[in-house]
C-alpha cells in the first residue's frame, strides 16, 4: 500500500481554516524537545503501537497526520498504521525541516541533542576510523570493524532500515522527555 503524502501548502490551508489537526511526531524525544510542530504529540517510532492509536481515535475517518525530521520515519509509521487498518493517515511532506522552512508554527525547547542522522554519521565514522587504526597498529583482523560498518550502510541503503539508528534511539540522551513532560519555551 502506498503512503498518503500531504503537501505543506495543504497543511497551511488546513491550519488557516482553524480546523483541529491531529499530528503525531515519530522522532526521538530529544529531537522533539528541540523543535516540533505546534500542537504535535510525541509518539516515537520505536514505541508506535497502531492498535493504541486506533483506540484513541474517536472517529477513524478523522485524518491523522504523521511527521518526523525529513519524512522517512513518518512514511514508515504511516505504513505501519495503514497495515493495521488505520485509515486517513497522511505523512507530512518534507518533515519538520520543511515545515519549519515554510514558516509554519513550531514550538522550541532547550533540547541540545543533535539530530539522529548526524549521530549515525558520527558513530559510523568513529567505528571506521577506530577499526582502521586498530588494524594498522594492533592486528589486521580489526579490518572487520570498518567492513561490518560498510556492510551495515549498504544494508541500510537497500532496505531503508538502519540498525545503528535503531540502537541510537535507545540511548539515554535520545530518550529524555519520554517519561517526563517536554516543555517548550517559544512558539514561532
């Protein structure tokens, strides 16, 4: 089943109409705390339970909008929701990055954690560098580390599933705000 995508122009029109919008953000709590769509609800992708979402929706015909950083996680969430019978689910085109660039309303907090994509690039780079240095200084068998990272990147590219991102989302700095209240200081 294809994922329904809604454009930012259409979202702007819905916002301007004053209609109540049900938006869930599937990023990590740290990403959400830094900046998120005004009024969005945090439901991290790794904790998304389609049956719970279905039960919470009073009217299954009311549109549900899903957003993430750039659109990839939102598409996965929409597919997961659609596969379990949730209808009227839309991925917001371009994610939070595009939403903010379009000047649509966001709430900002004090979160200083970098985006998950940057964390993955840094972790992959560090593993490749460490494996290469260890292979040069200690033993050639350490070349398995950069080879493993390379294989993981190829797998992630082919399947659009990143194991390193799944691990990093479970790190404490990316989970802050899940059990507590995320406060947002500024609306722009």
